[in-house]
């Protein structure tokens, strides 16, 4: 029984964070409905972050496409 206590003390913060995140996301889902997440770029801070995107927001895939062949 003594060996279980340190394991419980080490894992309990992670379990609490996971439960809080799940509770927060369920509350957001009830308020706003389904959401699509994506990576957004902020030019002011020159960084990216994950955010909920609008339904009409489509990712920019022009960088992934090769240039058309020269004829």
C-alpha cells in the first residue's frame, strides 16, 4: 500500500488537469456547439497558436501545391 501513495501523488495533478480540460470543453460545446480547431498565425507576435476557426474558414493550401508546368 505504501508504494501506491507516491504513484497516486505523482499522477493526480495530470488527472486533475485532464478532467478540468474535459469539463471546460464540454461546457464550451454546450454553449457554442461543435467547433473546428486549427493553427493560426499572429504577425504582431510572430507566433502561431491553436484556435477555434469559423465554419467558413478554409486553410490556405496554396503553399502545398506545386507550380503549374511551363508549356
